[in-house]
C-alpha cells in the first residue's frame, strides 16, 4: 500500500530499533555464557590429570592453564599427598562458574525484559495513533496475536535462541578442541555423528511444525463448539438438542485426540531415536577409546576425559537442530510486526491550528466511500448546523448517518475533491486533530467501557476528575440512582472482572462521560436506543437545560427523540432526501412521514 | 452476576494429589499405565547402567591391556541401547496416548454433564469460567495423569537404581553422595516455593497486558473520540514496567537456583575425586569404579531436582482437579425423577414412543418462586390459566424480572412451591426433553451457531426439507435475506452468526422457531437498535408465528401488547397488574396506564396538531 515511505525497510533495521537499550546487556550475557562453557570444560581436564598424574603414572604435556593450577596449588608432589587440594580447586572453579552462570542468566533476563517492555510500549503507542480506518481494516484478534505471541516469539528468538546458538557453538567448539587435543582420530569418530544428529533434528522439527499448527487449528474448532454451546445454552435446551450437541462435540473431540495421539507418536519416535543415536555415539567412542587406550595411543585419564567431553557436547548438538528450525519462525513474526510498524500514523497538516469551535458546522457536497467497500456511503450531502442549535438525523440502517459523524470527528478523512466539512468556515483538516476531537463530544452507538471503575470511566477525559463533577454528569444521564444501587457505588469495577452493565446503562455512562468534559459540540449517535422511553425523555430534558450553548447533533430511529430538534435531516441510502422541522416534515408526506406513521400506528388504535 | 470463583489461584491440597477422585476416568487405562510404568522404570534402569559399561571397559580392557572380547562387549552395548529404544518409544507413546485419552474422556464428561445442568448454574457462572473447566482444566489433568506420573517414574527409579548400584560398588563413597542429597532437596524446595509464587504473578501480569492490548484495539474508536491516547498509554507502560520488574526478579531466583544446584553437583564431584582418588591411589578401588562414581556424582542431582519440580507441579494441578470434580459433582436444580426417566427416557436416550402430544394448555397453580441464589420470593401464590392458543404478554422495565415466568414455563427453573401444569399435568411428570421438544424459543439476542443458514434453520427440526425451510422463511419475510446471500441456504453465517445484522439474525431465528413447529412459543423481543422498516418486518413475523400457538412474549413494543389476550405487568420482579389491555387502561394512574401513555403522549400531542 504505502511502499514509498516505509519506516523499516528490512527486518534487521526494526529488530535493531527494538534492541535499543538492551544490546549491551545481551552482549555481556553472552560473554558470561561463554566463560561458563569454558569453565565447565575444565572439570574433565582436572579429572584427566588427576587420574593420569596423581593416581596413575603416565606423563603427558600439560596445557599452560593446568600447569598454572598445579603450580598455584603447590606442585605435583604436594598434590599427590594432599588430593583434597584438587577437590578444593574443583569447588573453587565451580564457585566462579556459579557466579558467572548467575550473571549470564540475570543479564540476559534484564536485556530480554527490557526488550519486550520496549516492544510492547512502542507497539501499543503506535497502534493507538494509527488512523481508525486501519483499525477497521484489520481484525482485532489478528492484531492482538501479533502484539502478544509474535512479540514473545521475537523475544525468545533474541534472548533464548540466538544466545543459545552462541553458547552451543562455543560449547561444541571448545569440546571438540579439547577432544582433538586428546586424540584427533577419536575426535573424528565422535564428530562424525554431529551432522547426522543436527540434520535429523532439523528435518524433524521442520516437519512437525505444520502438524502442530494443524493441531492448534483443530483445538480452536473444538473450543469454539464448546463456546457456542455455552453461550447458546438456552437455544440448545429450548430446542431439546442436547443429544445432537453431545454427538457433535464427541466427534470433534475424537478427531482432535486422534490428531494429537499421532503427533505424540511422531514426537516419541523422534526423542527416542535421537536418544539412541546419541547413545550409539557414546558407545562407539567408548569402544574405540578403549582400543586406543590398550594400544597406548591415549592414557586412562584421557579416555575418561574424552568420554566426559563427548557426553557434554551431546546435548548442545541435539539442541542445535531445534534452535535452527525455530529461528526460521522468528522471521515470519518479525515481518508480522513490521506490517504494524510500517503503517502510517495519523498526523496533523503542518499549518493546522486551533480556531474556536463554537461556530456553525457546514457539510458541503460530501461524498464518501470506504476504501475496501465499493458502494458510496454518502452522496453529495450538504447541510448546515447553526452554532448552539440542535439538529436531528433520521435514516435507516446503512443510510450513512454514522459515517457522516465519523467524518466530522475525523475518524475517517474526507478525501480531497469529495466536498468539504467546515466549522466556522475553517476546513476541519486545517484544525488540529486532537483539539477537534476534544471539542466534539461523541457518544457512540455502541459505547465502550474501560475495565476500570465507573468513576474512572466517567471521568476518563479529564486529568483529575472531581467526584462532584462526575456525579453531576451521572445525574444528568439518569445514572446516579443506578450506580448508588451497586455495592461499591462509583468504585464499582465494570467489564470482564467486574459488573456487567446493560446496554442502556452503558449508553448512559457514555453520555455522562461526555458531559464531564462539557464540549461545545455534542454528537449522540443513536445513543439512547437501549434506554427505555421514560429515561430517554428524562435525559433529553436534562440535556436541554444543560446544553443551552452547545451545538448538538442527534441521530436516532425514534421520532420522539428527534421531533424537538431545531432542524431535522432525513438520509436514505447516502442521500439527503428531506430536511426541515418536525411539523414541516410531517406535512411533507415523505419518508419522515412514513416512518412517523409506522411508529405511531402501533398504539394508535388502542388509544382511540 | 456473581461468579462462583470462590477459590483463588492458591494451591489446594487433596489427598494423593486428587488421584482417587479421578480414578473412574483412569480405570480403563490402568493396564496400559502399568505397562507404561514398568517400561519407564526399565528405561531408567538401562540409563543408570550405562556408566557401568564404561567401568567394564576401563577395568577389563584398559586396565588389563587387552581388547579380547571387545567386539562382544560392543554388541551387548548396542543391543542394550536397542532394547532401551524399543522400551523408551513404547512407554513414551503410551504416555501420550493415555494423556490424550484421559483428556478426551474428561472433556466429554464435562461437556455432557453441562448439557444436563440447570440454568441456575449458567446464571451463576460466566461462560469464560465454564469454558475453562471444559477446555483447560481437562488438559492439565490429562498431562498430570500421564507425563507428570512418567516424570516421577523415570526420575524416581533412576535415583533408586543409581543408589543401589553405588551402594553395591562402594558403600563408603556412596555415603558421601547420599549425604549431599538432603541439601539438594532443601535447596530445590526453597527456590521452588518462591518461583511458584513469582511465576503466578508473572502470568497474571501477562494476561493483564494482553487485556490492555485487547482494550486498546477494540476500544480504538472510543479512545480516539475521547482523545485519551496518552492516558491509556501511561497506564499501559506502568503495567509493562511492573511485568519487567517481576520477570527480572523471578529470573534472579531461578538463576540462583540453577547456579546453586550445579554448584552442588560440582561439590559432589569434588568429594568423589578427593575420597575416591585417595582410595584408588591406595589401590583399594579400581579406576573404572572411580569413573562410575564420577558420572553418578554429576548425574544424580538433576533427577532429584526434576522430581521435586514435578511434585510442585502436581500440587499446582490440584486447583484444576478440584474445580473439575466440583463441576462434575454439581447437581442440577431441575432433574427428571427416576420414574419419569423410566417412562420417557433421559436427555440422551429419549423414549419417544411413550411421549404424549402436547396440546398447549398452561396453568400456574398457586406458584411461589424465588431464584436458587436468592431468598426473596418473586412470585407468591400466583395463579394463571393460559388456554391453548392464547397469547400472554409480559411488560415492564428493563431488568424488572420479566423472564421469570418464561423460565418456569420452559422448566428452566422449577417452582419453589406450587405447580406448573402443562395440559393439566404437573410439568415434572414428564421429561424435560419432551417439554423442550414442544417449545419454541426466540431470544432477545438471537443466537445462531456457526455453520450454514440451513444448519441453523434445521436446528429445531433436523428432518425439515428445503421446501419447508423456504416456506418458513417466507412466512416471516426472511426469504429475501437468504436469496441475497451468495450461496443461499448453504451460505456461512459466521461465528455466532456475526456475518448477519441483528435484525437478520432475529428474522432467521423466527424461521427456525416456525420450522420446529412448537405448541408453545416463547418470545423475548429485541430492544436493540433496529431501523423502523426492519422493526416492522419483525412485528409482522411475530404475528404470523404466534397464530394458533400458546405464546408467552416478553414485550417491549406496545403494538404487540395491545393485541395480547392477557397482559402481566412486572415491576421490581413482581407482578403488580394483570388483565387485558382494555382492563388495564381503565385503571387510570396505574403503572400500566403510566407506562403506556408516556410513550404516546408526545406523539399524540404532535399528531393532534
């Protein structure tokens, strides 16, 4: 879409951007992990020399660090007499090793957590500044998955796999070096198994990856059946379809289980056969080593050390294939985040400013179609909302009423050449976006409540909301009584972890929320649809008193809600078909009259 | 809605890790489990024997300076590995099989039990909570019954074998290593205790962050219109920072843990090197035996660590076992008596041949009722006769308790006192399925299942033909909706029907109810925002559907109320007025009169102009 100005052209550039502030920590972590690997490798050496020099009589050249250790601890003869000193050396090395191991882990974790913290913060901020059009084009579930599991994948890739790769390579390298020092031929025999194990494991992990994905998909399906059964429990019962539901669930459950059993079989086959290959390697080394030992090529101590090294590198070797195959997955995740980070955020035009907004609003020849939709939602709509007046908007589903308001609040941008929307003569694109939105109180059709207390929800727009303001707003929205009935009053938590509010209560909360900020422009997008008629009337009366100066736009299906407006416009299929006052429109015998008749007809007979 | 989550995430302790409670589910797999345990312990046996091969090679070939018989040795070694491979594979595969099978059986049991539980359960527990019992607890329990058991078998038998071998080879040297074991155990328990708490906290914080992402994305419209981006961001960053701190803190513990356990291993090694080296120098012990001890010294602490970690995981699963068995032990408030089941069959095996036809006379006889989770009576000595074919409307404000009567008619709840008579007989004398098979229910928020339009319409009548389906669609003028869809009846409605608008879903659910051809119909009208034209279509559909059936309607639209044979006015959960529209309107100043006139007052005034 926007290839010309992508922020991150390559995967690496984005990863480096995320890594800001944690790179050095990662590097130190890796350095310590190498030192740990090296120190781990010394133990078999010590055992080797202990066996050969002290217990046995063989002579062989010592590398410099072993000589150093021997000299520091008092020389060979002393050591022979005081073998405990060797044990002390082992413990001493182990202590250093433990400290390094701790440092390696904690540094790596500090780096990894800093990284994931930064990634999450950046993503969250970026997403909340992306235009609303982007939000409606992308699926919520998909974005959340990118922000959670893809972020985890990348973190694991950098903090575990990449560092593990370093460590594995170092361990294998060091191990092989020590082994070659002992005997080249024996080392070659051992090393011959490495590519076999790595390739086998690489092949397997690549293959099993798709099987795991399939199993995940199946689990999702099974989970969805259970979910639907539970949410639709009334329908299931009322139609007496328990048996059908049971059969459907059991069938899917059996399929899913079969799939996993098959997967388990593959996994078991892999683990055990890989174990077997490693075992064979150990056996070959032992047999060949014994032969060499008997032949006098190597000493007993060297054989013991060699066997120990061989065992030490066997696990890293087995890990290598898995790490490599998992690293390939990270690439996909990085690209998935790159998609988000490369989407353009909303921005003000350079010469945008903050004019007063208590002025006339004018829609001039507005036409609009959504980017992914083909049909035009609005066609050449023009009307004026005088400052301080109330305008009602009537129209059926899909007539473009809400879109009109989204354009005014700049949730969607009106493309050039599609007409204009002005406030006090200023094109809304020349007005600073946040300033514009702050001054337009928009009560949405489906209000969204944050998982916080009711108090925090109502007062969310102001930095430090006062209780009295919040209560005043709640009273106007006929909500105060309801809230007082909750056990914890205004401190009641709403949403998933708290009280579930009804549709009407949510709408009233949203109205109160808007009233707290007291904006000069107010939009009610079918905001009273779930409120009963009595409360609807009460709220409107309260609003009329309060909102004397505010410019108000009310969208509704209910004639009773709109009839008192100073001016009413009627939309049908994106076109403005009628406008005027209630009385004018009723006389007009148009669409307004038709809807009015349907609505009044319901009770007409009964009253007559 | 009160949530039955009285248990916090704290670990509960059940005797024997709750396994006795799960015994019925494990029973079919006990023989397989026995084989698995045997093979698993044999694998550990072989593993613990491997160092002995080293010893043999060192003592018999290297020390003696001969390679005689080394071919034979290699062969035995290879065969041992092969035998181990076979046993290892078989036990691992069986373990996976048992895990998944137990898992499957538990899920089926939970799901089936839920099909028979009464509505009070569903009202007291939210869907997410119940869903987790079916999908996630079962998985964890399955894992526990198979892999955690296997871990204990593997590690436990390895430890035992190694101890036995060590003690046989050299008691004194063995004692040095054994002396270190209690230290290791204390160390692991100490760290594990802390780590469990820390990890739980991290998981909680992680789900908070996911929740934040969810809120930030689903609430984008609200956040933008309210211009609260910065405020939300601030709170978000507070949470991520909290997570970071906790995660690093947890790593501090786990890093100390690994460092000290490996340190202890090295101490064991040093000890063996020191004491073992000495006796080897003295010629008391062979060099091969020393190498065996060196391997064991390095190898025995890890299984000990594993076994303790496994035990702590077992303890953590207790919560799941507890919750799961509680679900299975949950008894239904509404259950058919054994005599009824004997005659009419149960939910899954109905005896339809004994079912009587349902005419549709409904009578409330001296019914008193309060909800199981409350004590206040919402109905007291209530009497009402609803002859076949009549239409009862229930009106009142939102949340006033209008669904109580409907719940009793459908036998979703049973009266606390008194009787609900269907065709003159107590509803409890016939099976629930019999009643439900004769009831049609259209919900306020229509619920469709994912699948095709046809699947959904046939839900209440699986044998309906396409002709019948189209006829039903036409009756409620929903045929145009389906005709407009790409694949007609085969079109997918999406998850929960979300490819359709609320109005469309509503009309389809009317068609579904008509196809089921019920004798009693329950309608819960929609309050959601539907434009006037669709609203008209739905009203017309209602009048078609209720014709000739006994119907109960929770009404919001006054037009449907006016034509009802009988109106019940509900306020604060109680029926305060009853009668026909005309009768009720005579009571000027009464609640119904108020309710009715208010809605039309403004319209009337204007209409008169």
